[in-house]
């Protein structure tokens, strides 16, 4: 076997030295290192050899592999250099032509929208407060007045972990409790941007993860009229001074009373179109006065303090502003879509 290997090595090197182009080198490589080559079959037949010969044959196979590989790489590099030289000589380049510009990266559309929204709230006196994405059941549900039987606790809505009572947050609202317990007894004006996770079917209108921005204001003497005035001012700063708003009664466990806020459709001017589903209005956020139980869980006496909260999706606002019909475009990583923004 050793003699066969030595002969194989000599013949292979002789063939290699006679080759000069990439195609023939590729064929040589397949012949020498392929499954049917002597190097491969020799390793497969080691078990049939006497014990004293096995290490010698194995060692020799590896030596030949290394030697032939090094020789091939050297020959291949020279062949590619020769091909490049031939191409340059046959197709001369005009070195005076300007080079192709390098495309610079930009902020993702959602990141742009989140920053724009946070900038508006900063101008209105709210500070950005970051809270964690991995939460406990207590902060995500219990302290927000969401009892055990609430539908939001179903497995179809929440990502549960293998650690008991530890989940991926389903909304940014747990940040309200963190903020209140950190700033008590001072007044609070914060917005809480971040990613949330819901165990839902991915469609044109829903995803398993998306950004959300929570808002919270706590102090003495805060009323529903303060909530409506603040959110109306926000809508005008985002969508234009002439935009009209309306509030519709709704229900959320952590606010009472609760409402949804709509803006007049800026596509049709309130006349009705496909974007607003012929209603003339577009829903942009949910809001309400902080529930007394939530205030108490945050450390504030609901008899002395009051507050309002709101929650909005930057993705939905971006879809409305830019007339985007499918939420999956945001995370599809299609540069044809993203480069438009």
C-alpha cells in the first residue's frame, strides 16, 4: 500500500505541473481528492490491513494530502492570476471613470418613527424610560389589574418561558409599574419605547414581535381633559396642525375610563377611502386614566394622585403615514422596500 501511495503521489504531482488553466485544475482536484481516488479508498481499507501497517499507511495518506493540497493551492493561485491578467489585457479599463459609490446604511423605518415620536414627546416634557423585555407574570399582568382569568393570559397570546412566572412582555405597560416605583413620590411624565412579543399568527396586520410606545403621566389634579389635550397636541405635531381627532370609549384593565383615539384620514380628508375603510378615521392609539389599583400598586395613593396612560404602535403609525399595507415588510429585510425610507 505504501508503494502504491508513493506512486500515486508522483503521478499526481507530474499531472499537476503540466496544468495551467483553472478548468483542468478543477478536474485534477476532483480526480485526486474525490471519493474514488486512492487517498479515499486507502483510508477506507485501513481496517483490512495488519495492525502494524495501519498507522504507517494513515500517516502517509495525510502527508500526501497535505503535500498535494499545498501544490494545488499554489498552482490554482497562479492560474487565477493569469486569468485576471488575460482579462485585463483583453478588456482594458478606463481608470479615469469614477468608481461606484458605496451605499451608506440608514436607520430602519421603524427606528426613524420611534425616534420621531420620542422627539415629539421630549418637546412636550416627557422623558424616555427604558424597561426590560423579559418580565414576570406579576408585572406584566397582576400589578396592571389583569386577573388570572383574563383572555390575555391565554397561551395563544403570551410567550411563556421554562422558568415559572417569567414571560416575554406582551406590552410595554409593565414599565408603568417600574417607573412609578422608581420615581415615587415625585410626579411622572415618561414614554416607554420597546419591543413586545405576542404568540399570534403572522399576517399582513399582525406579527409576533413589534415595537410599542407607552406613555405615563402621574401627578396631582390630572384629569381626562389633560389626556385629551395632550394627545391632540401630539397628533398635530406628528400628522400636521390641521389634523382632527376624536376619542371613542373603550375598555382596558389598567385604565378607567378608557378610550381609543382616532385621527381624520389624511389620505381622503375624512371623505372615506380604502385606507380608512370608508370611515374617514384612522385609529392610532389607546389611552385612559390610570386605574386606581394600578396607581396603588405603583406606590401612589389614588386619593391624592391621578394620571393618564396611552399606548401606540410605531409600526401602525408608519403604515398610516406611508400607506404601507403589509406589516411583514418591516422585518422582511428587503432592501427594495427599506431603501425607500
